[in-house]
């Protein structure tokens, strides 16, 4: 049986078992089932830092020349920013149309205090690690990425003398991919154990009061995938949306159940290379970068939630304020780590930017996990679309260079 089928079965069985166990058996689920999920997550976490470091060093170094790094890097970042901004806008529009906050009066749980989010400037400054080893110890992905890019570019510029370093990272990356293969064999059990306690604790009932927000976020995610990604893919014309979704499905399952783009990265890379026709060269550059800075689902969620908070507190937002949400939502999603719940913390930064009450985010807290599942799935789907786009433009570029060489 294919691994993706096994993972799906694990997920479905986990949901059913969670519903059967119900809230009264949450203690049992937390004590005996949840640790298996934690073990699986730990295995994945174990490999993230080595994987991102080695694959990005190899990715940047294998681009061959510094102009290529600049070209691919530039395209990737512009693509990421634009799709993310579209995602926030979709979130805002849906919230305006569906008006999830209307007629809703939920007592704010004072116990859940919003954590302070870093300011935009802090996010920008924090990108450069003062100590790369500390960044690795703390698992600060953005800083690791910056360091890895420097190392990769350095290898390229040094040339021959840096070959042992390049070979080391190359071999090291292969070893991490192999380890990922082992870990993935355990995914069906991991997914089962992760989803079960969430369903048992929340049950179907608890979700009803905030069902509209959930509906808005999920609908937004579907629209973003169908319209934005579907549109981009049909313009590129390499893969049909349906085939694309089939190819990326295993990664989506992992994203949905782990709520972590970084954790899903190994699988996203595997799917892109094996099912979507993206080269190792492009995927090992575009995807680790995307797992850390490209979060369309998170941005969309921030759009929906900011408007929802405004509606609940009866605050009318101007168009200017909505544009501000698009801007900060985009930046916040870049600064969001690819780990569960990170987007929720960054939501406070968005609320703050337009003067919305931060306590509003407490309303979201209870359902955040359910929203996280959808947004993380969209996050990694967007990365995969970007990898196809970059592959396509690079292939075209190579063709042009070839025909130039022929005619010269
Ligand atoms: N969990 C999301 C991710 O890893 C980030 C977020 O919380 O929005 O992609």
C-alpha cells in the first residue's frame, strides 16, 4: 500500500477514535496516545536543523554562480510576497462578506493573554544571527537560512579550494534525506496519535460557536488553492491542478496533522522532486526558504481573524486600515516560524498595527489548532507551487541561453 494511503488511514482512524473516546477520556488519550505523536514530532524536529542547513548550503552552492543565486533568490522572494499579499486580501474579503463576528458575544477568557509579538523592525534586524551556532541551538530558522546562504555563496565564490566543504555538505544532506525516509515510514502512526487527542478534547460541539471563523478560513484556503494556485499553474501549463494536488497530497497530510511547515519540509521536498518534476537544485533552494518565509495560509488566517476581532468589538475599519492589515499580515507571515501556533502569536502584531484590541486574539485561541491545520496545509502547498514556477522559469532561461549560444 502507498505511504500516502497509509497516512490518510491513520488520520481518519485517529479522528474516529477521538470522537469515540470523547472528552471524558481525554486524560487517557493525553497519557497514552499523545506521547506517540510527540515521539514522531521529535523525530522530525531532530532532522530539521541539519536538513535545512545542509540542503540550503548545497542549494545555494550548486547554483554555480553568484548571479544565479541572485536571479533565483530574487524571483522566489517576489513570488512569495505577491502570493502572500493575495492571500491576506482573500481573507479580508471573505471576512467582510461572511461577517463571522456578527451576533457573536463570547466572553473573553482572561486566562489566555496574548503574548507580545516582536515589532516589524525587530523581525527585520533579527534576520542576521550574531552567532550562527546559537541560531542552530535555538532552531531559529530564518537565521539559519541566512547563514546557510552565506556559506553556500561563499563556497561558490571560493571555488576549487572550497570543494571539500561543498562535498561535506552534499554528503551530509544525502544522509539527512535518508533519515527522513526512515521517519516517514512511521508517519501513519504519528498522524493517528497526533490527531486523536485533539479530536477527543475538542469534540464537534466545542467547534460550533466559532464555526463561522473556521468556515471562513477553510473556504479562504480552498479558494486560494483553487484560484490563485490553480491560476498560476494553468498559466505555467506544466502540471494540471488536479495532478499537482495528487502529487503534493502526502505533504499536505503531514502538514494538516503536524501543523508545522518546517516539520513537513522533508516530505514537501520529496513530493516536489518525485511527483512534481522539480529538480533537486531548485527544490533544495526554494522549499526550505518557503517553509520559513512563505506562509500564505497563515497570512489568509490573519486577514480573516483581524476582521473578525474588529467585528466582535464593533470597530469599523477603513480601507487604509485594511491595506495596513495586508502589509503587516504579509510581514507577520514572513516572521512566523514554521511551527504549530506560531501564526497565532504573530496575529497580535497584526492586531496591534491597526489598533485592534489584543484580547481579541483570545477568542481565536480555542480554535487555533483547527485553523492551524488548514493554514499550514496551504503554507506548504504554496511553497510547492513556487518551486514549480521557479523550475519553469529556470528551464525557459536555460533554453534561451542555449538558443543564444547556437545563434552566436
Ligand atoms: N503552523 C504554521 C506553519 O508551520 C505557522 C502558523 O502557525 O501559522 O506553517
